[in-house]
């Protein structure tokens, strides 16, 4: 089992990097959209149901990362 630890570390690092890169890409996209909108459009977008919101995407990314981390912690502990 101890020879598998480097593999588990690599998986944790890879998943963390993917989550970080995804967050940065989404943040850049949101920043770009904010610069293109004026205040009236911002008000209307806040009133909308959030069709173009990145919150569901970020939630999915972090839920998957959290689940994988919990599984790997479970493997390390038991």
C-alpha cells in the first residue's frame, strides 16, 4: 500500500490544480463580462434568475474536488 502514496499525492495535486485553473478562468470570464456591462444591464442581470451565473459551475467544481479529497483522505486514514 505504501508504494501507492505517490500516486495518491499526484491525484490530489492534479485535482487541486484543475480546480484552481477552473476558478481563475471563470473569474476572468466574469471580470470580462462586468467590464462590458453598464449599470442598467447589471441591475437587470441581478433581477434575472441567473441564467449566465457561474455559481453552479463553481459549486460543481468544488463539490467534485471535495468528494475526491474526502475519498483520498479515507484511503490514507484507513
